[in-house]
C-alpha cells in the first residue's frame, strides 16, 4: 500500500544543506501495525511528514495506494491527506470552541459531505472509541485520554487508508497511554493500517513491526513473530 523508493530529503539551513533522509526504501502493506523509532534528529519526523503527505521528497518516489504522490502540488497533497490519511498528534489539536461531535465532523466538511451524513459518520466513529456519551462536551471538559480518543475518532471518521500517530501518548500518563495503545491494538485487529512514531520502547512494543531510523537511513526493520496458534 505504501512504497517509498530511494527517498532523499534535503533542507537548506542558511548556507548549509542538511540531508534529512538519505535514500530510504520502504514497503508497508495494508493492515500492518508499524512503529517508527529513532532518536531526535534521526529523520523519523521527516519520514512521517512524507508518509503523511505534509511534505514532498527532494528525490525518489512515494506511491500511496498505487498513486505517485511525489510530484503532486499542494492542493493535490491536501486532497490525499483528507481522503487517505488519518492523523493523531501528541497535543490532540482539537478546536476548543467546538463540541466533540463537531470536532470529529470537521474533516468531512472539506469533502462536501451533507451535514446529516457527517453527523452519522462522526457518531459511529465516536462510538468506536468509546465516547458516544461525550458528544456534546467541549474538549476542556474531557480528560487527556478522552481528548486523545476524540482525536482518534476524528482521524478515523473518513475511513483513511492509513492511521498515522505522532507520539500519540506523549502528553499522557502511563495508565492512559496503555488505554490509548489498547485502542490502536483493537483498530489494527479490525483491519486498520497503523503507523506510530515514537521514541518509547514500551509503545513500540505494541506494534508488530519496528522500523528504526538513524542519520536519515533505515538501520533496522524487524517483525515480531505472530503469537502461537496464529498464522
């Protein structure tokens, strides 16, 4: 579903050219559960931005569901982000003046989906993350864990090909972090492709595949054996 071929990303910082990614090849199949890990400055955030079509490579190709995104303009990339990718961020990014339901409906507004249909899809998405009883609340009336669940519901509402979570437990205590990761585990079992960017080994341990990035390259790509009795 995701194919990166010889991805290079360079940035100009003053007079200096910084090589953020130095020829990355990566294949992620549908319904994989992947952790992207690496120290600060390793290139993992740049790689996540490229996977999420928030940025374009300097060289190389990125095929997402058979479409080459590498040469797309900003409008085309925005459309791909809206239809193909669900984002979950460390700091939730919820709109404080809107209710939980309105926050989750928001991505569908840009697709021109009628309001009744938006409401139905958002209600279903909130039920999926266990927040059907909080739809009329505002974000400041929720705990951190509940806010992150709203963010997950918003990411899922458009039935994205890939759920991309950037340090999704970074602002949560350990018990709440475990609850959010259990939610990702469940979504993966239901067929969702999930990519989690993290620097925490215990978060990465939930994922079935761990891709370690350092100095702009993939230095390790390991898969966890399936539990006994499964294939």
